[in-house]
C-alpha cells in the first residue's frame, strides 16, 4: 500500500482496519494486553511503524488512542498518549526530507609542471605516463625523497640578517586516491633513484668505518689480554694470602 492508502483506509474502513493491515506485516506477536511497564514502548513502536508507512498525524493519533483503550491495562491518560505521539517522526513533524550527502571529491587545481625543477620534470611525467596515474603521485614522492637526501646540510634563512631563523627542507607528503589508481607503483618508481643514493651512502659509510672497526678490534684484543693477566695476578695473590698464618699463629713444620 502507498502512503496515502493508509489515510484513505482510515477514513473509509476505520482505524481498526489500518491497525490490522500494519500488524499483519509484523514478525513479532501482537499482544492481547499491554501491562504497565510496556505501554509506552508498545504505542511508540506502533506509531513509528505507521509513520514509516506514511500515515498522517491524525491517523496515528487515532490509532494510539484506540490501542490505549483496548489493550493497555491500565490505560494511559490522553496527555501521556499525545506525549508519545510528539516523539514520533511523522511526515507532519516539521522536519524536511533528508538530503543526499554528496560523495564526490571537491575540485582540485591541476599541478603546474613549470613549478617543478627542470632536472626532475621530464622524469616524473614519464613515470605518470608509464604507470597511468596522475603526475601528482610521483611528484609528491620525489619532493619528499629529495628533502630526505638533503637532510640538514642545507637550510633556508627567510631573513637576510637573521641567521638564527633557519628552515630545514624536510618535506611531509601523502597521496590520496581511490583504490587501484596506481598509488603504490608510482611511489615505488619515484623512490628508486633515492634508494640507490641511500645504498651508496651506506656503502661509503661501511668503507669509512672499516679502519675504525679494525682499530676497535685491536684495542679490544689488547684489553682482553691485559684483563686476563690482571685477573690471574689477583687470583694468585688471593691464594697466597690464604696460606699465610693468622696473627699469633705459628706455622708447624710438616711431618
């Protein structure tokens, strides 16, 4: 039945027929009597059911008053029934129909490639073309990686005569996109040159630290030898002291 059918049915056949049509579609059993403690909930559920089916306020009010008279033991006052009615969301409650929440992203201006350094411009465009993704994906990754490589070696002084105010070119970036828009492949491709730089830095550090490691190993070996010698000397001295006679005690010759 449509929304207006229930209102027409109430005017033609009465409120009892409306309640019968509504309750015939409910899965829970219909109580013969509603006792104290369950009256408000029962009438509220019935009113909300009628509201969802498009019944107007007068139809819902008549149904609640009828149910209160025939099933509620003891009956609620008309004031209590109208209080329940006021909390039911019917089409006549004054609320507007909810509007659809838009799920589209807000428009974002396109990246101007002229803002990029010429040394990486063609490279990031090539990545975007081969991966089939927006050029912003590899650009964001490249800028973050470049800031990581520079580290604290270079700083920007916003004021000419104020060298205390320094800005380190650390970059934080994130890629936002729908699933399967090639975010991870673009990041992986843009990171390759910088990962090579990191691997070369690690290799150079290993070569630079090799003499230091050898020096440390030599000093540690000499220290361990000296430590064992001192421990051996201390152990012999301890044994010698244990063999000396105590004060006032004479050593008797062994037989």
